[in-house]
């Protein structure tokens, strides 16, 4: 089980160095990313949450960097990180991917699913990933719209173990991102780190002191 972000780089981005990715590919978040990959993650989340509404009364900063980060830094309950938790069965190579209605901001829904057993859906037609619990067994259906969809089954105890590993990956990424922000976004390090912690539903790490 891996926390992943759906990547897409806007053309001509030059506010900080970013790695290139195929549009709509998934990047695993962890403490092992390169600085350019971390930059791409911050760019993707900031870009996805860019807001420009007539009903929005928060002034837009005059500088390009502050303007680009505006949505990331001001949205709270509505902030989104496209992606989710990817599950790979290494014995069969079946891969359960986040759906169109999924997001890393909601990854803790997996814990609620593990506890109460209510089905957890991540998308809709034409691709509907679905998690179901039958007693002590979890069944992950890659696409509930297909009768013969590949599935992954695992014990509920294993799901708890996998969720703990996914949380460690997210915490390691957040610590890495805080360090990255101190070097690349020194004027916005603390608010960017706080915003990333909010969207990943994690406690914020200690922000490195300014040099």
C-alpha cells in the first residue's frame, strides 16, 4: 500500500525546479523523493487548488509566487490532493488504483472502513474501485463496473499493517517537504509546510529554522 499523487505539470512552470512526469501518472510519496520530485508534488497540489472566484474575498498577492500558492495556503476543508492509496498484490501483479473521487486528503477513510466495515467507493462509471469487508477479510475490487474485475483479498490485520506503513511514508514525505520548502520557498516555508500537513491529514513537522 502506497500513498500516491496523480501528477500533471502545467506548461512553462518556472517558480522552482520540478521533475517531469507523464500526465495523470502516479508518484509514490515517501522520504526518498528527489528535490525536483518534491517540487513537482508541491506544484501539483498548489495548481490543483488554484482558486479564482468572484465570491472569493481573499486578496490575491501581487507577486507571482504568492499568487500561485494562494489556494494551497488559504483553502482549508476544501483542499484536495488528487490521488489516494495504491495497493499492489505482488503475487498476482493486480494493482488497485485511486479512483476519480479519491484524494490523499481522505486517506484516513481507510481506517474508518477497517473499523466499521462499511463499503468504501473511490470512483464511478466507467471505473469504480471498491473496498469491501467480509468479516476478517478485505476485498478490493479494481473496477466494480466489471463482473470479471481483478480483485485483491487480504486479512483485516494486514490492512491495518499496510495503513501504518502508508502513514509512515506520508510522514517521511512531509518532513522532506518541510526541508525542501526551507531551501526553495524560504518566505513561505512555515505556511506551505502547514498546508501540506493539512492536506495529508498529518501533524505538522518541525519547520527548519531560517538560515
